[in-house]
C-alpha cells in the first residue's frame, strides 16, 4: 500500500517544481459573483505549462527520480493533459517518454504530446487496455511508470496549486475542484486542510462519469460505467491511494449534467475571456446549479486546463 503524501511533501514539491512550473494567476468575475452570491476566485491552471495543472504532478515525480531510473525512459497512460505533462517533464530532463493514449483522445492533445517529442502508443478507450499496454512497455524497456494520479509524488505536485491559491487568498471558506482520477482533489485536500483546517473542500463530477460519487456512497472504488461525457479529463476511475485520501477528508461531492457543463464552459469563455476545457466547467456548474451552497462565501475554484479542440466546440 502506497503512503499518503503529507503537506511536507507538498512543500518540498513546490520547491522542486519552482524553476519549471508557472505560478498561475487567480482571477475574479463580477458576473459569476452576482450569479452565485459568492466571491469566486479562479485559480487559472489553464495558463500553466502544457495548459493544465497536470504539469505540477508530472514535473515533481519525474524531477524526483534518480537519473539511473529516468534514463531507462518514462511511460504513462493518459487521455491528454497528463500525457503532455509527462512528455514535457521528461524532455526537460533529457529522458525518453512513451505515452499510451486512448483512440478517442482529443486531436489537440495528441498533437501537443507529439510536439514535446514523446512517442505515442494508441489503445482502446478502457482502463484495462491502458494498463496492459503500459505493462508491456515496462517489461520490454524497464521504463519507470508515472501514474496519472495514483502516485504520491504526483499527488503532492498537484497539491501545490491549492497551496498557491491559499497563499494568495488566505481568507477562502472553500475550494472546489473537478474529480477524475482524484489526484488534484487529493493534493488539494492535503494542502488545504493543513494550511486552513476549517476550510471546506468540495468535489464535482459529470453525471455521466459519477464513479467517485458512487464510490463514496458504497465505500469501495466503483468503475466508470461510460466514457462519453464531454469532460474528457474526468473519464477515469479513482485510484486506491486517491480514494483513501478523498474518502477520509472530502466535505462533499456532487454531480452535474452535460448541459450545465457546456453552459458554464461557454459562460467562462464569454464572461472571463479565457479558454477553459469542459472538465474545468464542472465545478463552476456545481456552483451555478446550487448543487453546492456557496452564498456569502469566499470560494476558490481550480480551473484545471485549457486544451480545447477548437474544431469541436460543444456549443457549435
């Protein structure tokens, strides 16, 4: 059983990635504040390197590796943002990266991975197919596997986003993040609850990929039953490590409809003039639909990424 990362690990991760990752801006919107009756603070990881928070975790995990391991290569599986993050972090260290991507991964993310010089191996759009393909490559090459979320160093790296957010806005009453595999949520819980023990931390998921919601209900990891949510970054099941952390510390987790995700993705584009991908709109929709009651509160929302296929905008 893997150890649960501590806030000390998050602090160490922040120092480790400092020369490479960006300290992203925190933006506000008078329109969203008026709609929700809250003060919302958007931590804009869409401005992070590779266009997503995932660079934090991948950079922390890969930079922590001994060179003797890294030189045998890095392998991972991902639908997109973690793929790009590992590709860039490996490149910065001079390591070869092999990325297993599902056949339905967005073209914009596939092109970006290629642009960072990684080798791509495509597989069926199932967790089993991803993991089997990764094992074949590891057995053949001895490469180090960097899991997209179920990895202590990845989780600690993702927690640096919440750490920065609370350093900038220490008076926050709550933080909301989307939940896919649970790496960002786990890191956020570790950082936020250590820095401000009374803070509430909420998660949001698409109704079409509600595995974490069901897992918290049943007390065991439930599989994703379908992979057709527009929020392509949230199509994965929780890991053993992320589930333990979330189960122990999360305050609540809610689900939102595809219609709400598309509506608030567009609202953010139009009102805030920033590009966000569908997964980012999930916590925004949770607040706009009153699934999470935030009136009168100061609330941080982590905007997870901005890698969007502009040829396939959901409202066209």
